[in-house]
C-alpha cells in the first residue's frame, strides 16, 4: 500500500527562484537562505519519495478571477513551469502521477471534499520554488508531483480547520492506494509577509516562531485560528500559512519534528521550513 512517510513545509518566495536561476545562490544575501535547506537536501536523497503531494497556491498564473477554485488537484501527466511575466523558470517540467491523483480525487470527493479536477495546468513559483529549494537544480525532478492548488488569493480562503481535515482525507486516500509508494506531503507559503500598503514588509518573528512551535505542541489552536489573526499578526499574505495545515492534518497525532529553519528577511518576507514524520 502507499504510505505518507513525511511532511515538509516551506515558504515559496519567488525571489528565491530568481536568485537560483540567475546564479546568485552563493551571494552574501542568499547563501544563508539556501544553506538552510542543506539538511533537507541530504535527508530527501536518502528518503527518495516516489510522489510528492504538493500543496501550494497559484498566483494568478494558471487561474484568474474568472475561475477561483478553493481546493484543486492536478491529474495531468505533466505540468509545465508557468510564465509569470519574465518567461518560464528554467526548471524541469513537473511529472505528475495521474493514477494516484485520480485516486485521491475520487477518495476525497467521496469523502465530501469538493475538489476541482485539473487536467491541464502550468505551475508557478508556489510549486517550483519549494522543489528548487529541496532538490537544487537537477536535470529532472527526482519525484513525481501531484499539485494541490488552494485559493488563498481571493477572499474567502478555506478555514484552517477545513485545510486540516483535507489533509486527513488525503492521508486516507493515499493509504487506500494499492501500489506500494513512498509519498510525502508538502505545505508551502507563508510565513510573515505583507506585499502592499503601509504595512508592506511586515515581519512578526514572535508569531512565526509560535506558529512553528504550535505545529507540534498545540496544533488544535492553529486549527481554530481565524483568518483575521493571520492577517493582523503576520500580514495579508501570511494567510498562505493555512496551507501548512493540510500537511499537518496528514501527519496524525504526535508527529515528530525532524528539522526546522527560520530566516529573516528573504525578499521582504520571513522564511520558515519544517520537516516532520507522521505520528499515528
Ligand atoms: Fe505565495
């Protein structure tokens, strides 16, 4: 049977992708950011996941205000890097896993989650930057990826609790898939950031550290945190953190934090990264 063997969270700051693509990852500014992922690079080379269920948000690349999907799942054979205004990132095409993706779609929809099934989609920095941070610059991504885009761009995004419950449903789905696959689930986005207005550049280190702590020490509190608290405490774009709760919901009771990295600033935002193994 397929198993969820690990969860990973990371910010998906677009400037990180640009820094890597433009050969600036060893510069004085960016080296501390990239070195924070050295542990994950070594770890994942040993873990060798077959498939990554990658939760992220599209930033008006594949979707627009014409169609706003709350929860979607990419069931295509492959997903090309999106052109976000400067041409597509020079990264490999993402190979999907249609059989498992359709199985997750069926299982979660019959589990009463109204997923949008996406059969053609380009993927933007929300998905490719986490892959770059953890895998570097390979010729081909070493794992298949099932994209799970979540709307956190247009109000109203889903609640943290609903995200948590979707994570639980994704775990049930994966664990009912017959093929023996090593599956990870990643939640991306966050942490503190506000991109516009008088509070642009807001960073609340105390909130971020508390959020990282509570992922393992008090997840129930995070599950109930209202949207306004994310926005007030950590900036309007910090609402992306609800996507981390999809990963956390898939981890079950008492997961173990294996690794943590926190760094400020990374292009006007706070950057957070956690790796955990599921409890039961
Ligand atoms: Fe984002």
